[in-house]
C-alpha cells in the first residue's frame, strides 16, 4: 500500500489526472456532471498519490464546527459512556464538537473509523484501542493529527497515553481480600481485554506470593459472561469465598449470579 503524504494537494491530483482542479473537486463531491472517463482518471490519481481530501478545511469554509474524534471500544460499558460525556462537555465549552465512534472491540471497525477520521482531518483523536498495532494509528500521526490512547496503550510511541495502573489495582484487590482472611479468591477475567489481563496479572502475583493457587474464569467483558464465570467458580469444589471482577460489566453479572444463588453481599 502506498504511504499517504500529507503534502499532496488537490492540484497535484489534477495535474496527475490531466484535468482541472475544479473537476477533481466535483469528483470528490460525487457530482453527477463529471464524465466517467474523467472520474476514472481522478480516482486513479487519488489512489496513486495517496491523497486525502482536507475535509476540515472544507468544513471551516462552510462554517461548520471543528471536530475531535473519540473512538471507544464498547459504548455499552458505563465506563466509556461517562468518559465520552466528560470529553464532550469539555470540547463543547471550548467551541469544538465530538465525532463518536464505537468499535465493539472489533479491529476492522476500528481501522474503518480511523480512516474516516483521517479523511475528515479532525483536530485530534482520543482512542481506546481494540488493536493497539493498527497501521491507521501511524497514518493519523503522519498526517499531523495528534492521538491520545485512553485506558489502553498503543504501540506507536508518538501517541500520548492516559491509563491507570491496572497491575497495581489487581495487586491491591488481592491484598485487600487476603488481609480480610480470604484464602480462596476467584477472578473473573476477559483474556481479550488488555486492562483486564493486567489486573489479572497483579492478582496472580499476590495470590501466588501468598502460597495460594489463582482461580480464574473468563467473563468476556460482558454482564452475561460475568454471570457464567461466577456460576462456574462458585460451582467448583471448595468454592471461592471472594471474587474479583476484571471490569464493571462482569461485576454486575457476578452480582446477578450471586443473587440467583441466594448469596448475600457482603455477608
């Protein structure tokens, strides 16, 4: 794939295609007045040069609001819902607008949304990555669009990152329960989610250092998965007397399972 160059301009496309800049503009705006031959030449030149239309400049000329892209992994998770609300409130006060994208933990959807944000030339992107190695992350940064990884890190070192100490959180939760006298502590995990894997790592470190065996079941970062994982752990011989859930949705599922089983919390 040809590397896209932020310095390529509409007139460069026109020169390569052998048409006027006005014709290129009409093709980009899907005008029905362009002859098929010219349209094909323009589209071929766009592909060859790796040209991205500067949608931001177009929007400013039309007096539209400047945009910030926010890409979250799971909008159903209240954690991300609250995060988006905070970003939107702050952006609005500063005169910006937010373009929200939800990937559903799908790498292909993330790639597609990042391509759209690059084409729109948003002022910046806040991303909770489903794929931290996505090549489109580098494309955004190459175009001069700043990117901040939120809650999870990305591989490109040029991106800023805002994350929590998830390993430390897993350690703290395990220590709290050990100090309360629990020796059978279960963990509801989600092996596809970076933050949950890190919390599991902290939990395992502390439990093993206490001479105990970690006990985990996958909840797949969903309420239903949390219910199933809790039922699995509590159905084992010598069932856990305490549970740690890797995120809030799985915790809600575990609470539902415990209620169904007649287990009172915290009694």
